[in-house]
C-alpha cells in the first residue's frame, strides 16, 4: 500500500513538472516545478537513489530561488 502511494507521488511529480513546462505564466510554472520536485524528491528518497535525490534538491531549490526572485 505504501509502495503504491509513493509511486503515485512520483508519477504526480512528473505530471506537475510537465504541466509546468507547458504553462506560460512564470510564477505558476515555478510553483508546479516546486511541488513536482518535492514529489519526485520524496520518491527518490524512497528508492534510495543518491544521484536522483541530489538532482531533485538542486531542481527544487533552483525553482524556489527563481520564484522568490520573480516576486521582487
């Protein structure tokens, strides 16, 4: 049950990032990236893939930085 939920969270992360790519509003795009990145980070911790964990931390942190930068 937990495994299925974590796989759904991972799939949701991919879906949200894809929606973010298609979204033309920069702020909304970054929000999709952040939520999707957190979902994929959760999944990557579950599968215990260090490279993917680092990638998702960098991706999510960059999206958060970009979002705060565009709000100013």
